[in-house]
């Protein structure tokens, strides 16, 4: 006997209770098209129904914040009449299925999020997470994702200036592809995605609509992969849900949209990202409190026989929705023709309806012809703003106490510290050599350093000496042990990275990558992580101006480690000279700035360190977050480096944040970048060599007495470690390595792994 077919609402990802809620909103049964609209708009990816209740706890306001969470991108006032827009997004599930197109269209989507605010995209960054490279499929994923990012970013003409590269077995079936974009605009060009003005036109700009991307991330990001080894992620049945990008269409679209904004021809504008046309039309109408009629027959199609639900939910790329006045339509059409960008009137702004209590609300009507048959009629706000809000059960993992007890900090180390250090060295240069980081010629500090640094300049911007710095950071090793403290420490680490290029941190964006929210342990991790970010941002005086939540990163019931990615935007008030970087000089003094030991009871914790993880030790504890010691140290380093950027003479010759891999790794990276060694006094065993906690900086100075005097005045701990010179890295009796051996290991580690045939 054959089983009964699955009810349509369940096939669309809606629960029985959500169907009841839709019936309550409509006061009738929804038809299949309406169910499809709710299916994508109430998906986890579009509605954040499992996370919104927690995200509300994040601090979001500051005097310099122009646009906070809820719009396409966050925007700050950077000074001199210039605003900066920033956004970070995930394209995890599509990239697991089709790595090239998944990553490429992730870049395209984040670019549109930024230029829909009126900003010209200036830079991209890409935090990437894969399984271990001993697996051939992981190597295929890495090469496909990197090719997709470079193929799209290079072609559209926006530099990729940094990112992260993490390898861990927890991402074997669920790679993470996060992309950040920042752009700049004159403050008076800022525009929001709001539909207003009854009778105004909704104009679809850009590519035609196809079946590629139907459901797209709005479905994939709410599903996870059921194959135990991730094999189902290669199922051909899922490939049509991955969008296909065209960077040259995107480039024309950018130029057309920015000219439309410059000429004041647009009332509101919105990109077509997750959920496609239904998302853009319902969100713009809901924000404006108006109704909108959409004619599906007016939507340019690239395939025959497309059904209304396919037209409305397709996530085909390179499309924007602009709201314009009727009298501007001829000019808009002419301008778009100049840029070879398709423009079609697909909707009209209409009067809102009135409910039983006399309150106005906008209806989204899908029609066949503007005066033709109504195929769907739903309140726009019910799609855009009124998805169910779930406070899902949360439970601390029962195994966590045992994990904490299995602390590698006090282990008797085995093997050679020299070999341990070489094992930690990996240079991501192979990745960023695929990217053009110098487009626009504004890049002052590019990939491979603590943070990226750009001149704040571009077409249409006021002339300014200011610069912006960008950093992305994550530490799933910390967050697996303690998601609250681990996330707080990650924010601190990112702020420290900005200090190394002289930038004052101004705003945070986040990409919260977690497992299945239906697992109480995952929801506990997410809630704890948000609280940790809140604590860090409050302690460091930072607003969160936007973000993204990616859930259902699981395979075969195994969730990824909690992976909150933090994007930081900083400003350098005067950028007329580059910061010193890692290039110390022969004879310099090496100093450690910041607390030499971690906060808390354990001075050099190895829990969550790369050193421990490389040995299969995933237990232990992380140090507490301590803003009172971090704030003055970061402020001191920022001031020192900002003065150099402003053109002042300084005795500081090099600076590097002590991050992943600990102090020994930071010194090895500095030695490798210059070809000059350093001799350091004896450190306190493996702990001080490889422990990881933020707020420490390795700095080189040509006048150690003057430098220490300034630090003492600032109330910042500092200790002289040794002297730069020679051809070896020597740390007491523990480490003695030729700089050439360090360089060789860093340069070839990644390429050797990628070309392995094992």
C-alpha cells in the first residue's frame, strides 16, 4: 500500500501550527501560491524565527550609527561627509552543493546588499571553513570556493582584501562560506528599501528570472544535509536550488543603480536576495506601510512555462527592485538602456487596506496582468515581519563538564617545540593570490596581515585623508568549550587586529554559524554566544549594526562547532602613511605589550589552542573576558600606530597581534616576513609559547626606553623580550629554528596539502 502524499505545507517547510497561524492571518485557507510565499518568507534563513528573540539583546546604537540591523546593510558616519556601509552573509549550504557557484553568488549577493544602500562596494573579505585537507573532497571544495570568489570578485571589479581560512573535521560535511563587503557613499546619498507614494512604480532591474535558485538559500539553509558523510550534498536534485551568477551583469547593475541614486530618480531600492521577488516586494511594502500589486506576466523570464510560485520565489541573481515615480520612468528606462541593464515595471504601489480596528495595512497582491486575476493576496507585513517567533528549548551539553576537565594545559609536552611550531605555520597566500586585492588602488594593507586597511576614496566621495580598516575573526575552538566567553574573546581579538593598523573600532557585524536549532544544545550555544558578544561590545563600546544567522549546519545528526564570525569596521582619522606592519629591523628591541598572563587562575591556558587541537586535545578551559585590561592596551597600541599613519616619526618599527598559535607563532610569522631572526629570553614552557588569549601585541622598537616610558604613562604592561637580528628564531632553550626553514614551511604548507594525492 502506498503512503499518503505529504501535505503541501509540510513539503514547503511549514509546520502544522504555522499553517494554522497563516489561516488566522488570512481568515481563510491559503491557496498553493500563498503557501509557497509563506514557505520561503517564514523559512529560518529569511525570518530568523529561532534567533530573533536572542538577537534583540545585542547593543545596536551609537551616535555614529546611521543605519542599524534590519536593513540590507549597516551604515556608520565615518566623517568628512562620508558614510560606510558594511554587511556579512553566509552561503554555506549552496557552496557545499556547488562550490564555485555557491561562493560566487554569495559574493554577488553581498555586493547588492551594500550598493542598495547607495554605497559603492570597496572591498570584500571571506572567512572560509573546511574539513581537513587529507580528504580529497575537501580539497575539491577549497579550490571550487576560492575560484568562485575570485572569479566573481575579480570580474565585477571589487578587491578581496582579506579573510580567514580554517580547517577542522567538524566542517567536513558542512563547509562555511561567509562573505563580508564594505562600501562608501556620500552621507546624503543614503537610501533605504522602502516603498512609498501610492501610484509609484516597482521596477525590476537586471537579469531575467529563471528556475536556477528556486527555493535557494531560503530552503537549503533550513534543511541541513542528511547524508552521514555529506554525500547527499552532491545529489543532483539539489543543484537547481543553487543560483548561477554573472559578474558582468552585476557590474553594469552597480553602475546603473548608483547613477539612478546620484540623479535622485529612486524613492527606495531593494536587492532580490533570499526568497527573490516575494521578499523584495513584501519587505519594501511593509516598511512603507503601503500595498503593492505585482504582475507576474511583466517579469522577464529566461525559461518557458514558469509557474507563478517559481517566478515569485526564484533567487536568480543580479536583480534589484527600485521604487520610482511614474514621471521618472522614461528617464530610468533610458539610463538603464545606456548601461545595458534590463528594466521592467512589475508592480504598482497601492493604497493600504484597513483592518476591523481601523488600522491600515498593506496587501501584497500577485496578479496576472495589473488589472487581471488576483492569484494571491496576503498582508505584506505578515510575510516580512510577522513570522512565528520561537523560544526554542535550550540545554547546556551534559558532556561539557567532562570536556572542561580534560584540560591539556598541565600535560607534560611530548616531542620537540621546534616541530610543534613548524606544525602550526600555514600561510594562506595561495588563496589570496587568486584574488585581486589592489583594484581601485586604495588598498594600503592587503591580505595576510592582522587587518586590512583602505584609503577612504572613490568616485563621488568627498576628498578625505581618512581610512577604513576591516577584520574578520572567529575561534570555534574557544566557542566549543565556552560559547559565551569564546565569542567575547573573539570580538576582543578582532578589535586588537584593527589596532595593529591604527584603526579605532566603530562597529560590529556578525555571521552566526550554528548547527540544528531543534537541538537544545545548539540553541544554548547560540544564546550564550549572543550574550558573550553583548558583553564584549558593551565592554569595548561597540554597536552591532547588522548580521546574519546560518542554522542547520549539521550532517547525520552531527552539528558543527559553534562558529560566530565577527566582522569589525574601524576608522583611521588620518591615513597619509602606511602602518609599520611586521617588518622589524636588525638591532630593534622586541617587546610584549599587554598582560603577559591571561586573566583568571591559569596564566597560560592551552584549552582551545591550535597547539592542543592539532594533537587531538579538544578539552580544557578558556580564560575569562576582561575589558578592564583590554581597553587601555588596545587604546595605547591604536594611538601608537595611528600616529605613524598620520605621518609622525616613531620608534615603533613593527607590530603584530598575538593570536592563533600563540606568541611563538606570532614571532615566527614576523621573522618569516622579513627574513630576520630574533633572540628571546626563556619563556615559561609550552604554555607561554602556544597559549592563546587576546590583548597581547609583539612590537619592535628602535628606542626601547622611550617606548616603555610611554607605555608606563598609559598604564599598559610591557616587557622587553629580546633583540632582533641574525638568521634564527631563538626562544630560550626551547626553540631554535632557521628563518629559512620557517619561511619554507609557511610558504608551502597549504599548497602541499592541496596538491596531495593521498
